[in-house]
């Protein structure tokens, strides 16, 4: 957390330099702090127009902050995962290593280099695709096309949502050659490093053995994240497209292929990437509420996505399903969940809800904006999504500082709280007598 805080302060200082902003003077402290926090926390909320307000130097600073923030989160979360796994018994650790064929528990250096290699491979591939499209489809000069490709590739894989166009990506709402590579990078970044490694291993197996396909050897984490991602993407696409189908301010003016593409693209963005191909401020209130839920769930752990994470939501869902069916043990994909995981998931969700409600209430006291807009903004900041109804720049500086704190807490809070709970486990030598209060 101190490392991220220092990186944000360093980025703030760089963005306050006169040559970072277009115009005679440098950016104000709040503008620079907000932008640096949004970049390092890979959120994407902005209080100024990234394309017009910042010079090429300022945009390069933002790009570097995004890359540092995304790489740092993936590495930090993965190393914390190793630290937590070392708390398991030797038998459990050997079983997990045999099942997943993952990196050794002591191979932190190899893990970090693995994050670097995978990140760069995906970013370079997407950057090339986007650069070619900008050159061939829009006649951009080679240098400009490459810069646009690199910036949006890094921003998408790290789930940041910063764009170099004043209307974000609204000008490319029906361009599949722009939207789909960006969406693919966002999905991969949101899966998390452990899942990407498992998918890469499965792909190599398929090349050697084309007819050998089995997910039974996958870890529970990978199975939950992949299946949850597919389900949430489908549900989000159907919900957003259906509600906005006739809204002439969003999807209504597009043909049906364009509506499907824009609906899918916005569903992907709710997984904590703040690009938008439609005007978020013109969305129906029901759409905003549905997106609130999707943003809060977020993506996979040990990745660039935010939110409470798919795994946390899945644990709560399976607890609910078990209670409804009157069973005792919570079983997921043929494995029994530890009761400690139940408590961790409930703790993280309740803390997240408490922080969001408190921040929303504070914003309501400071401004006259509607509840749905302020709640959307608060969840977007906490879940490090970056989508906005357009009110961010209109908030007073106190409100913008609240969003800065939400982004910082939302980016590092779930990881640090979750790891602290898992690593700091106290064993008592006695138990108190049981008693049940009336529930419901």
C-alpha cells in the first residue's frame, strides 16, 4: 500500500509539471492527484479530457502509471496467493502443486517474470491489431496509429479505461475491429494471472493432444472464474441490450448488429474497464442499477480487475444455495469449501457495501446530483471500473477526493483485507456454548 501511495504521489508531481498539460500553466493538485490515482489504480475515471488536456508527455506519464499499477496488482496479488498457500499443510500444498502444476511455492521470481511475459505478449498483440486498424481503416499516420494502438492496448489489458479520444470510444461503437480486440484484452486482464497460466497450459495440451479436453484438473479458482466470467458476460449483454434496445440516446439509433456489439462491449466494461461506446449518462436508470451489480462483482482475483471478485460472489452464491437446499457442507465442483472462506467472503462484501454506502451518503450531502448517478459513481470508483455518468468533473473538490479514496481503497482494500484475514488466523483452546438467535 505504501508503494502504491508513493507511486501515486510521484505521478501527481509529474502531472503537475507545466509540460504535462496543454496551456501555460500546470495542472492543479486535485486534477493531477485524481488522474494519477485513477491511472495507478487502473480505474479510468477522469476530471479532465485526457485527449485535449494532457500533452504527449502527460499522456506518456499516464500510460506508465497504468502499466506500473496493473503489473503491480497482478504481481502483488499472485505473491500474496503464494504466501497464503504456504499456510496450508504440507499434504495440501503437495496436492495443490500436483493438481495445478503451478509454479513452485518458493519461485516468486519466476512468478513475477511470468506476469511480465504474459502481460507484454497480450499487450503487443492487441496493439498491433489496433494500430493496423487505425492505419488502414481511419488513415492515421504510422506514428499516430502505433501510439493509439499501444496506449489503448495497455489501457485495456490493465482494465484502466483511459482513451485518447474526447468521446472515449463512442466513435467506434459499431467497429468490431476496434471494440473486439479491446474487449478481449479486458477479459484476459480480468481473468487474473493464475487463470491465464492455466488456460495457456490447457492450450498447449490441446495442440499436442487435439482430442484431449478436460477441466477436471483445473483448480477451483480457475473453474469459478472462467464459468463466472462467461455467465456474467452473457447476462450483462442480454440485460443491457434488452433495456437499451429502443433508447434512441444509446442503442436505439444503431442497427441490430451494432446494438449487439455495443451491448456486449458495455457488458465487458462493467468488469472494471471504463471504456464506453455509448453515452453512459443517457442510459436508463434500470440499466445503471444492473451495471452497479456487475461492477461490484468485478473480475477474477490476482488480475487487473476490481470489485469484490467473481470468486467472492460465487462463494456467497453457493452458501445461499446450500442453505436453501438444507445441506450442511458447501460443495463446489466436487470440493468442499472451508468455513474460513465463508467468513472471508462475507467480511469483504460487508466492508465493501459499508464503504460504498458511506461514500454515497457523503456525496449526496456535498452535491445535488441524483442518487442513481452518485451511487453509480461511487461503485465505479470503488470497483475501479471508471465508467461515469458524466458528473465526475462537476463534483466539488471534496467529492473528487472522496472518489480518490474510494479508488485507492477499492484497488488494494479487498486484497489486503482478504490476505490479512487468511494469514492472521488465531487458534483458541476453548469454545463457548452455542446459542441461536432468531433469523428472519
